[in-house]
C-alpha cells in the first residue's frame, strides 16, 4: 500500500512539474512575441526578426502574406492558419509539422494586431517539453525503482529473519531451567550462525527429553574446547548412540515425547561440528543424555576475527 501511494504521489508531482515546464516555455515565447507586436504596431519590425526565446516567429498581414520572420523561417510558408477570435488578442494551439520542424508538434501562440487595412497576426512557436522528461516516463522509472527497492527490502528482511532464527531460538525461554557452567576465555574459530544452530539443535533435543533440568558446560580439555549439553531424562542406550546421528532416525522414546520432530536436528548438529574441524558424540552420563562437542580452540592474537567459510547446509 505504501508503494502504491508513493507511485501515485510521484505521478501527481511529475504531471504537475511537466505542466509547469510546458507553460513556462510557452509564456517565454509569448513574451518574446509581445515585443515584436509592439514593434509591428509602430512599424519598426524588421523583415528578419531575432529568434529570441522562441523556436520561430512569423508576422502575416491581412492578406496572409509573410511580412517578417525569424532567420530559421525565412522563405518558409506560414506556420499556422488560425487566428485569435474577434473577442481576444491571443490564442494558443498545438500545431504539428510546421515549416522547418517536420514530424514535431509545437505550441504556437497567435497575437492579433489591429491595423486600418485589416488585422495582422503574429505567430510564435515554442517547442514542447522533450519526451525524456514526460511525466509518464518519469513515473514509470521512479515507480519501477520504488518497486525494486521494495522487493529488495522484502528479500533482505526475509534473509536476515531466517538467519537470525538460530539466535532467537537460543535466547527463547526454555520449558525447563538451564544450568550454565561456562569457563571464561574459551573461544573457537567458526561461523557464528551455524554454531548457534548446532547449540540450538542440542538444546531443543535436551528440552524434549529433560525431566526437570538441562545443563550446559563449556571448558578447555587440554588443547580442545569442549561444550557439553546434558539432560536428566531417560538417556540413550550405548547401542543406539550413533543411530541418533543418522538422518530421519527417531527412537521410540523420541516419537512418544514429540510427535512433530523430523529426526534431522542431531545429524545437522554433527555435520556442523565436522565442517568446523570438530567432533560431536554422545558420552556416558550418570543420568540422561550427555552430548559432547569438541572443537579446536582459538588461542591466537586475532581471536574472533577469523572465520572459515561455512559448508553449505543441506538440512532444512
């Protein structure tokens, strides 16, 4: 609706400006013609009249003979065959294909000059505003530009919104409390959005199976950065620990607790870990499931400034 209103306003403004430009050009020609009218009344108008701010002028006597003209119309036939009505001294018309301007339409101003032997007529031509500044074209260009901007903005909004889904998922309030044990200074090199998706998938999985609590622990283990996500649910049997990382695989307990899952969250999380040079495994836990992510730590002076290009995400 905003784009339509903007295009409508642009169209109104364009037609208004175009009309003003055309009127201004015509009035300029009329002003130059009036100077010649005053000279003609005094009998001082030369046979060749300066062009001035017109595209051409002609002075015709009562018999229709050309008595004076601008240099570009010397020897040319009369440019128009109309005259102002008896009740007026001026009349404007659009005339096409006038001498020296074939294939063009021009605004012609006609002035009546009263003489004893009959009225004379002075014509002054003014070129119309060029096609490339016509309001229709201007409106089309600006309207098209606004439409492109709107489509680009919508696409950008959709892209940014999709990219922020993992971040929002991390920040949302969980069904069960989350205990955090985060060692300061542990950093890794990677793509933040993809790593955020990895953590979101692990947290969503833990939330589905937790009874009362989720635990997130981050620490260094020798030369490896480690993140553990644990829940206090029923856990996963050792024989099925690798099975949960296969796409579209859902254990019976998962289907019972959450019928809407897809079986893709944990496989995608492991794939992201692998693309960052790490490992994601299920390890032993006193109670529930404990997912352990191991990644190379970032210990260089340029910490946080380097990130490898992520591998394409083949998951949803």
